[in-house]
C-alpha cells in the first residue's frame, strides 16, 4: 500500500467530516503542514491513531 501524502490526509479529514478546512488550516499554521499534524487532528477528533484504523472501523 503506497504511503498517504499530507495532501491526501487533509482531503480525508475534510471528506469524512472530521475537521473543516478552517480547523485544519489553523492547526497547520501553528504546528506546520506535516503528517504528524494530520494524525494529531485525526486522533484528537476520533481517537484513532491512523487513517487505516479509522477506515477499518467505519
């Protein structure tokens, strides 16, 4: 399975309704647009540590 890019993670957060564009932009303006930032948003909103884990539970 190919590695998910930061852009793809951003899109998944929006698509699944986990966070809005504005919320993601706020977080990334503070801590940077990184894989860690996307995973931190995912975890803080869902409790899942990876997008794979989140998608398995859906």
